[in-house]
C-alpha cells in the first residue's frame, strides 16, 4: 500500500510544474495561464528509502522493489469554484478519492508569472481554497441530511449514525471550521471516512519558493509554517523549479546540483516523509535473493494485517511472522546472522509491526 495525494492550489502556483518534476513525466502541461490542467493527471513515483538498497546489498537480491506513492494533479481552483466559477465542481470527485491533500502555495515573487488575484499572499490563497472546499462540503452535507430523514425515522441504525456524524460536520462547517476539526471516536472512524468530506482530508502545505530560497525558505513560507502549526497540518518548502531540473539529471549530477544549492536531498524526499508523518504511515521489508521489497502500512498495524498487504491469503491463513529489526539485520550481516544471534523473533497475530522490520510470513494456503 502506498498512498494517494491530491495536488491542489490556485492557478499558476506551480502545481503542474511540481507534478511533472515529481513523476518525471510531461503528462501535465505546465503553462503560464489558468486552467492548463483540465483533467486530473495521475502519476506514480517510487518512494525513496536508502534502507531498501542496504538490505538488497546484504541479501544479494536480484531485484529491488520500492513502495509507491500516487500523485493526482487536480485542476486549479479559483474563488467561487464551489458555485461553478472557473472549472466549478469538476475537481471534487478527484479530491474525494485521495488520502491527503498537498496544497501548493505560491511563495515566490515573479512579475513574469501571473497571479490569479494579482498579488502574492499564500496564507490568503490557502484560505480561498479552504473556503471553497468547506462550501462544497456544506452543500453535500445538507443534501445528504435531507436524503436520510426517512431512514432515520424508520430506525435504521446506519442512517442514525450517518445523521449524527453529518450534523457534527455541519456544525463545524457553519462555524467556519473544516470537517477535520471534528473529534471522531474509534467506533465512528470507518463511517466518518466513508462520508468522504473534502475538508476531512489531512492537509500538507507545499511552499513553492524560488531556487535561491529553497534551502532557507522566506517570509511567505514562514507565515505558512505558522499557519500549519496552528491547524495541526504539515508544511514543507520546495522549489518546483529545482525539482524540474533534478528530474532531468542522473543520480550523480543531481547530487552535485543539490550540493551546489546547499540542499541535502530532493524535495520529493521531504514531501513523501511529510506525507507519511501526516498519515501515520511506516514501512516494513521482505528480503531474499530474488527481491528486496518495501511495503507501506499504517502505524499500529498488526502482523496479519501487514501480511494482507502482500496478499489476502497471507492474512486469512496467517500462522506467524519471522521478524528482524532493520538495525539487527544490517549489523549481523543478514538473516542467518540474525538467527544465530537470537535476534530473529517469532511473532504472532497480536504483534504490532515496527517501522523497518524485516519480515517473513508463514501461512496456511
């Protein structure tokens, strides 16, 4: 399991440039005019993880298979989109399908790139998008509540639960707060997620700065970071221009280029890490002579559920998991060394998988 992140923002903030760079494709046209992205573009990228290369080297794996992250480049929004302005509600279904939203904000000054509102103010831009999403959610909630009334009167338990959750969302939205501000119990979590409210999605603010400010950020990105902290959201500073240039280089050239700019890593790495943290994701590995592979799971996932990410039969027929911590696997020279040192553990159904675990599952077919 990877995860799907929708890239949203006002026109001309660098969304499509960033998408092109991250996916190393030209699938999304990047141009200096509004609505150059008419249909959502979908691209997958390998999630960079140096641990996977290390494990493959120790096991002499013939193939390395990283986990993947999906980006969805969604058409630019404008004020009034929830009422049909610009491209109207065309973007809504595409956002609903995403696990999180990467909200790209223009944090650079450039007279040659038109801003749809004629000024650079990323905090106001963020508020514009959030308002449109809240208005769209409020309209959706009101329609759903009206449609549930008959089932609620008939005592349908699922309808009663939906009504309660929708009313909680409605109260938040009418108070000018996003749906994610609603506290949801564990027993309501699944039903809440199925509502697919746009403002219930976790937000990662992506501050698109100029090449010269990629390492340090600027006053605009600092204002966004403060806003994100107040909201409990994530924030990351990236130069879409730099990412676009890196996408055209090989690994050695890219490293040299980043060194010259005072950067330790590409923005993609920071973006993915921030996304993982936002969604509470982690990685475990399966390693052997045939392949070394990374798998993404949510924090708190038990061994059978983690096995099910590979194949449903692994979860249904789960017997046990032979598990080695990443550091032990590396320091002891692989599986046999870990076994000899007593560091390979046999874990059962209640085991909660840790980030970096190297696992081998035994199951009944």
